[in-house]
C-alpha cells in the first residue's frame, strides 16, 4: 500500500471529490492531487493529522507515509 493509494481509496470509498477532501483536510486540491499521484509524500506529522481528521488510525497512515519516504530515499540512493 502506498500513501497515494491509501488516500485515493479513502476518498473514493467516502464518495468525496478531491475538492471535498481538500476542504475537509484544510489543504489545497493541488496537494490532494499531488498526494494521490504520488508526487508528494506527507510528513509523518501531516499523515497523523490527516488520519485524525478523517477518523482513521494515525499509526497506519504514518507507517504508510514513512514506507513511501524510505522507498523514495532508497530509489534516489540507488540511482
């Protein structure tokens, strides 16, 4: 599971548009789009905050964000 898939799956399962989710999380639609496309990975604190607002398990969201960051860092080092 990537953060992009986690956020996108949550949004779709709740029947929210990116604009609706952005308003709920107090983020821009562009940020939501970037997260869902995997262009950006939220910090652990931002992932925790998002999960709390959405009423989900913060530890899981933080773990997924950290795994994405580790994967991105590893890929950059290997290049």
